[in-house]
C-alpha cells in the first residue's frame, strides 16, 4: 500500500500528484480551505510519534483509541491503546499532505519513513491509469467513524471479515443509547448483534451489543 501493486486491482500505487477531491472536509473547517481526510500509513510502533509530528506542524489529525479492559491482581481497569496502530488520519490540503510525506524530518536513521501514503486500490488516477491515488475519506463517513471510536467502551473492537459470523446485513442507524446516531451495517460478532462501521476496505470497527429495539433500517436514497 506504499508503492507496490495491488493484485486485486492490478494497479500500481505511485507517489502522486493529488488533484482529485474524493473526500469532504471536517464540519469544523471551512469548505474553502479545501481540506480532505487522508489515510496515512505509519511505520511499526510509531503512531504516537507520528501524531506528535503532524500536530507540531499545526495540522489536524486523528488517532482512534481502544478502551481495553484488563485484569491484574483480581482488579479490572481500563487502559487505552491505538485502535488502528498502522494508520493516522490527517485533515489537510493536498499540498500539506505532500509536505508531511516528503519532509526530511520524517526519515529516521534506520531509513524507515515515519509516514507514507495509503493508496486507494479501487480507482486509478486520471493523469496516469497505471497508478492509484492516495486514499481519502468522505467527511460524513469520517465523522461517523470519529463518533463511534470516541465512545469509551471496551467492547468497541477492530475486526476483519473473518470475525463476522454472518454476511453484513441492512444499513441501519442506532436510535438510542451510547451509540445513538452511529450508521453502519448489522452483523453478528462473538455471538452478539453489533453494528459494523466500514471506513474503507479492510478497516472495520464493531460497536458493542446492539438490541433490535434501538436500530432502524435506513432507506436507500435514489
């Protein structure tokens, strides 16, 4: 995802010239700023350093955290850890993300880049049909994802398609409780009905148990 070809899409990911605006902007930012939510890959074990680096530049970024319940000496407590330690979400312009990727301070002595593009293998660039553009997330989808992952609940977990016992079902919205307003699709995880938010291919996060009485099927818009 940082430069290799994608077998499923048969497209090569290239360092791009970004011009296509697939994403939206954060509700906290003016549309004229032309910012997008970019998904950047972070080298192993360095998500906190990457977040500090981006924020030191004055840019907005988001690291979803997992509130994990642990037991020690017969006592339970909640600890926090990155939910998706390989990804950093940054809300910047195309020019600003280029600066983050190519800044000399990103490269360390071991030659590992702190940040690199995560490419969208579902489409190709208009100016080069053999290359994928960087992955960006639409504003509405990002807001939904932030709303879910900001809830301090240890039962919110990242999942893969292997965890899902049944095929993803109806598009729904949660109408009550801590998860009110979360949009996603119904599935059964670990024997419980949950709502699954899929931010991009392979990035799925599950709510805690959601009973039938507080979910409403969303009508498809024409």
